[in-house]
């Protein structure tokens, strides 16, 4: 996974966008990230990743390079991440927002 890949696939919000939001706004709980372009408010697939990101950011956010390494180590390629979301939705655990 790369920082410019999408974390929230429903609303097309990148990891970079969410990481910067969390750093700038000193996010303490993942639900605060919903204010970042509605991340996490669609099907729910990205919520666990958002919780892990907030935990990783902690009291002293790591450098962007450290976050990129963590992302590469902890998360699959973007196509595998998207496939996991498909399975999440197919199993009835969430529904993406309807298209306008």
C-alpha cells in the first residue's frame, strides 16, 4: 500500500489525506476522521484501518517516511485491500453509499 492509495474506498480518501488530517487536528479517536471527507462513514471497511492509524500516530506522530514503511508492512497491495472490501460488503457487513 502507498500513501496515495485510497484508505476509504467509498469516498475516495487517500491514506495521505487521512494521515495529514490526523496529524494536523491531533486526532485521538478514529471517529474524528469522519470529518476528513467523510472517511469511514460508508460501508465501514476502512474503520479498523483508521483505528490502527490513530493508534500508530499516538502522542507523537512518526515521520512521513516511517508512516510509509508502516503502511507497506501492515497493509496489502491496494488491489487486495479493495478485494477485502468486496468480501466485506458481500458478507453483509456493510453497504457502500448509493451513487447520486
